[in-house]
């Protein structure tokens, strides 16, 4: 009798194991689907908040945030060079240097040239920054520009403004760069670096370690002489590059949430099965490392720098860095 009972129990146990073996993967799959759905909904909510913040901040002081421009017609054709167009899919990307723009230019290149099977990483940095490879918004008539901006899906990616400045400094002045040594670094070193004899070439300067300090770079940005001329795109304010108070963007990505924002954007564009955006490798410059860079910058200059980039902080929802600005 006991043996019979043990046999029945073992059969029930085996049936239970079989039931669990069938149902557990289904339950796990449903749970994963639910988590994915929750993540997607959260990302959509974040997008809505970012776009709403732009609308409200622009409405609060539209003239200041759009440099006194009242309409798209007030933008010069030169200012429209930052907008890459894909007519086939109705997409416009406003690129901002030092905000993963190399990878997004790669995406726009394969779309412009209908080469979706191309490995994005095979497109070199130098190749992809040749604007002749793209269809730019500035190549169209004013009527076409207005129509495309009205009907196409428009996106941009932004970044903490101070972190972007650090990244620009590291890229243009700590690395060997002939163009920036000749046209910017020498100017900075003459004005603020107390260097009596400048190396003639970038190679000589790089070999001897002659370069502007980060504080020299900030002095250059704050100098009224510098501000009389248009800023270099690598440190020009993001809102001045992409004019979010004149153009209503459909998607606002943040470098700090690049991967999840990229995934959502590709779904919106119906490209998730065609494009895989490579990770950004510039993340060595992080928000957490900001103080290490700015501790050499006097407090008053930090405050002036914040005023210079305050529009970017406010429009794109970045926290005011009070730890840098309070005595």
C-alpha cells in the first residue's frame, strides 16, 4: 500500500515538473514582454517631457533662445548646414559635434545612399565628416525647407553642456590636431598661456607638450574678442546649432541615455531591424569627472561660463551645476 502511494505521488510530481517545464518559459517570456513594454512606455514619457520642456522654455523667452530670429526664414543657409536630410524616409537630423554625431552621421550616410547592409563601423571618422557625402537642408529652396521641416521626422541628440566642453577640449587640444593648433591653440597660448616662443608646427607642439590648459580654453570662450565671432561648432551652444525654438523636434535624445534613446528612435523610424547604432566611445568624459576639470577655473569664471551656456542647460533639462557655481 505504501509503495502504491509513493508511486502515485511520484507520478504527480513528474506531472507537476512537466507542467512547470511548459509553463515557466511562457511565464518568463510574458514577464520579459511586460518589462519591455514598461521600459518603452517610460521612454515615451521621457520623450514627451523633454519636448514639453522645450515648448515651455521657448515660450518663456523665445526671442532670447532663438537669437532674435522670428521664423525659419531668418536662418541663413549656412546655419542650415547642420541638418542632414533623408528624403526617401522623411528624416532630418540636426547634428551637434561632441554628441555622438559621428555614429548618427554614419546612420544618415547609409540611409542617404541606401546601403543599409553596410557595417557602420567601416565608415571612418574622416570619411563621415565630409559634408559632401550628405544631402543637407541648405541645398533646398526656402519653400522646400519649410515643407520638409513641417512634415519630416526631426531629431537631435544633446549632452550636458559642461561635459561637452570638456570633451571638445580633450579632442581638439590634448590630441595632435594641425588645424586646431594653427587656428585656435596658438591664439589661446599667445593670449593666456604666457608662452614666449610658440612651436611652429602642431607636431613640434605635441612632441614638446605645449598646449593650452583647460582654464586657458575657458578664458578664450569668455573673452569678448572670441564672442564677437561665431563660435566653432564644437563649442557653439547646442540650441544655436539646432534652433529648437524655431523648429519643433519629434525626438530629443540625450547622450547620457544614448542606447535606450537610439533603440526607441529606430523603432519610431521603423529602422530597428535595419540599423544597429554602435556605442559612443567618447564616454570617458562623464558628468562625474566635471569637478576634476573645473577646479582650476576660478569661481567667477565658472559663473560666467554657466551664463554663456545657460540656454542649453535650461532648454534640454540639464541640472544647474550648483556645486561649481556656489562659493
